[in-house]
């Protein structure tokens, strides 16, 4: 088995773990398996999704053997299906990166909402060095870190250490290797303790604003807020709990 999907915390946190050591190279079988796992997670509607990996690297990217002329079309279709599926997940996706996230592995984290990294982690898009470019990163990296920094990564193939990746805005937090698991869990709890319904609406609101002006976005955001968010149990419970000076009892609805 090259991938593990586990739902924990009564289904509130779903975990997908890459398990093709040592480098978690993404071959055709693994890409199909990854897409199935994300499809299942989308149906389960957890509050938070975690994408992690076992082994020396988060992922060294897509298998170079699948870039041959007879396979590359099918490989791209499988790979890009993963991103379409991830984009349809309402819950925030948090990537936990230990070791290298290169090529397709780095592209995977650009599709996540937040990224936590160990200090020894490295990030890069080295495709230019072998005469190629990464289609997903060509779109997502400029959005995440800005066009000039993205251009430098894509056109030089340089690798960033965790500190540089954090400074560029590619990742959220860097934790010491020896404390990474504990610190990551603490961060996950900060997110997952919130209402799953409200987390999903917040993520939807951010999507609505992507590539649009405030004036263009606000009518849709007002509709989302009034017609959907304010109709939930958790929005009402959160406001009531605040006024009553107690912790809210969220029910993810």
C-alpha cells in the first residue's frame, strides 16, 4: 500500500499519508490512489484534512519514468485530477512536510491551505533543469508567493530551505525537527477545535475573493454570510457562547 487514509477524532480530522519510502515518488498507481483518497475525504466532510508523508522526503515528485512520450499524457491527467479533487474539498487542507518537497511534491503543497514544515525541509521546482516546466506550479506559485519570487523558483530550479520558504510565504510555520510532530499537532488542534461548518464557509469565502476586487466579491460574500453561515447551528452557538462567557459547543452544522 502506497498511501494511507485514516479518519480520526470522530471523523473531524482526516489524514492522508504518502507511504512509498524512501522518497515518496509519485508513480501512476500512487496518483490514482491519492485521487481516490481525496475523493473519499471530500465525501466524509471532515473539519480538517492533513496531508503528510512517511520516509526521508515528503515527496521527490512525479516518477521520471512516467514522463516518457507514451505515458506523459496519462500521467498529467492523473496528476491534475488530484488537484481538481483537492480544490473541491470544503475543509482546510494542512500539509506536514519533513524532508524534501520537490517537483510534483512541491506542487501538492501549493494546493493546500496551510503548510507546516520541519527545519530540515526543502522546497523546489527543479523541472527547468531537465527541460520541462510544472503546469500546476506555473499557476499556483505566483498566487501563493507572488509573480517575481515564483518566476525565480521556476526559471532557476533553485531549492529553498524551510526558513527561506517561510520568508517567501510558501509555508506557514517552521518547527524544529525533534519537536515537529508535537508542534504540528498543537497547530492542527488550533484549527480543528473550530466549527467544521464555519471553517468550510470561511474557505469558500476566500475562494470567492480570489482574483476579484472587493467590490466584485462583497455581494456574493454577503449572500454566503447571511443565507448560509448565519443559518447554521454553530454560528448561533458561537455568538451565544461569547455573550454568555463560555466555550461554544460546536456541532459542525
